[in-house]
């Protein structure tokens, strides 16, 4: 990512962190230009969100991306609980 980046790191102790990280992969692939989302599930779920920070819009984009990610995480976690 070129220029200055704003970053948010989300770490969560959850059941099945690897499965949740995989469930979030499609969201990562559809990230718009200037936005990077990487999730791993090695013992703990960790998602790193980076957004190009060019003025206040960058912070708003970061916040909105984190909100979207948390909603997707909640849905994936609910689906995993329901399936097993």
C-alpha cells in the first residue's frame, strides 16, 4: 500500500479461529482499491485492516471496513455454532 496507511488490528479468542478466518476470505478478496484486509486463525483470530489515509475519508473508510468485518465475523460465528 502506497502512502500513509491507517491500520486496525482485531484479535479475538474464539472457537475455530481458522474456520472463521477462512469464512472471511471472500470479503478480503472483494476489498476495494486502497483497502487491505488480512485474517489469520493460528490459535487466535487476527484481522489486520489497512486503508490509505488521505484526509478524514481514510478514517471513515477504516471504521466502515472494520464494522463490515465485525458483522461478517458475527454471521460466520453464528453459522458455525448452528452447524455443529
